[in-house]
């Protein structure tokens, strides 16, 4: 039985979703973080070549691209709570395999577990984002997305910090014996927390019980993109996905500050934590400013802020004050610029994410959001390949790659703002734009019928 929507975000269903997402994002980042540090300068340094963290990134993204279409169908066919629960059950044996890889010191077993974990996570994405409109009403979408993104980034912070500490204890940089059992214990406890929180989700009705599964992984994407192309939803999805190209590049650069600033992994994880805090604050602020509406006018503001701070990260020489460990990193100019970039990232992504959910039809929301998920991870895969290809050209100054990020953000923002011109979507209010009215009057396919067919 589907529970009625509540105007408040402080209800069991939504709070359980936030907690479930928190533990899932945390586990993903702990595993990916430890692997990244081990490939850069740890137990497996040099095994994947210069810029080898890009290969780790590809292992992290490819499953999302291949499986998000299936995941969207599953979320549309079954109760999203049921999908989430089974996904969390499967997470436990997967992280045990990852822990075994660390225990044995086997890079390939651990990479295989990372691929398996991202396969599992890919089935959670469409259920998670498709669940939000079922748990809160439309007037709360911006706030709900702001809240869940804020907590997701808190999870990224915690996961990244944990990854830094666990990495130093697992494979100390001074060559001392490490705690080989620590990764498996850490990953297991986090996965149990995710399963427990999923059990508290409120019951939700299945979607289309008559949905026939399509085994062609590309068919769902082709159909969804074809439907999206009939309205501006396609450009909204592409603008949202494009952000992950820039985010992916940034996430590969930041761990390399161990070399740029001469700091240890735990201190480098502070920079990742600052990025997560900033994005979380930016998302929450964007949701607060939006109130009970969606405010696409925040998108160009976010894009401008990203261009500015990416440029500063590359142009201004890294500097740290003379202070104690961790504190010197937190007070560095690098932290300040990362804070600014992350904050404006929230302004860019929250309106786009809310628009994706609002404009997607109820009975196809899972497939549409699964397609959007696949697009975002396609951009992240491109980021990984791009970083792996260009990294050698920047030698011992990888921070200069932020110049490239600034240029890409400027080009992308100009393109998407131009394509969305005249719709009232960017400079106006998506909730009151005149462009919404003709869509309803002419039988907009994204306007669900008021009566069952």
C-alpha cells in the first residue's frame, strides 16, 4: 500500500532514503579511494601506469553505462523499495570480496570487486531518484534534491576521509607493516548500515506491472532519448550529464596533490572532503533558494562560478600556511578554491536534477532517469579516458589540468544556454514559464493523463 505524500521532508520514508544513499555513497568512495591511493603511490603504484587512477575510474563508470537501462526498467516494473532492499543485500558479499582482494594484496581481485560494486550501485540509481517524487510532492522537489545531494556529499567527505586514513594504515608510506584486515572490516560495517536503513523505507507501489523487459541494453536508452528529444528534456539531461565530465576530471586531479603539495594521503583526503562539503552546501543552498519551485536561473550562476574557481586552481601557485597536519591543508588556498568550485557546482546541478524528475512521465520515470544516469557516467568515462590520455603532458604539475576544465565548462555552458534560449528555462522560472502551457494544451507526452486509460 502506497503511503500518502507528506509536505515535510522529515518523514520516515525520505529520511530512510537519505540514510541508505549515505551509506551506499560512503562505501563506493571508501573502496574507490583506497584503490586510487594504492595505484598512485601505494601498494600497486605503477601497475596501471601514469594516470592509472583513470583506469580505476573507468572500472567505476562502465557498469553504470551498461546496466542503467536495465535498472530503469526494474525500477519502473517493481516497487522501488523492493529494488533498493535487494541491492543492499547484494552489497555485503561484494564488499567482502573487495576486502579479500586487499587482504591478499591482489589488485585484480579488488578491481573486479569495484566493478561488481558499481554494478550493484547502478541498480540503485534509478530507484533512488525515481523514489523522490513518490515520497515528496512536487513543491518539495528542489528541497528534497538539495537535501539528498547535501547528504550524499557528506557521505563522499566521510568516505574519502576514511579512505585516506585506511590507506595510510593499510600500506604506510614509510614501508612499515600495514593492517591488511582493516579494509574488509570497514567496508563490511558500512554495507550493513546501508541494509538496515533500507529496511525502514516506507512501502511503495510497483510501477507498470505489465512492463516487458527489453534485453538490449541500448534499446531503453534509444527509446528514452527519442522521447526526450520531443521536448527540451533532452538538453536538460545533457547539461546535467556534462557536469560529470568536469567533476570526473577534478576527482582525478585532487588526489595528486599528495605530489603537488608534498602531503600524505590522509591530508589529500581533506581536500576531497572540502570538495564534498562545498558541493553539499551548494546543493542545500540551491534547494533553499528555490523554495517550493525549481529555479533554472541558478544554472548560469553555477557555471560562471565553476569557470572562475577552476581557473584560480590552475593559475594561482598552491600555498599552505605553516601549521599542523590536516590544518595546513584545510587553510591552504587550494582548499579555498576547491570550496568555491564545489559550492557553485550545487547551483548548477540542483535545478537540472529537479527538472529531470519533474518533466519525466510517471510511468517511465525510472527508464528516463536510468538513461540520464547512463549519460552522466558516460561523461565520467570520457573524463577517465581523457585524463589518462593527457596526464603525461602535465608532468609534475597536474593542477594545470584545471585550465582545461575551465575551458570545457565555458564551452559547455555557452552551448547549453544557447540551446535552451527562448524557452524561459534558464533565465525565467520553470514553474511559470509560458513555454510550459503549449506543451499541456497540445498533449505533451510528459503530462500524465488525469484518468487511467
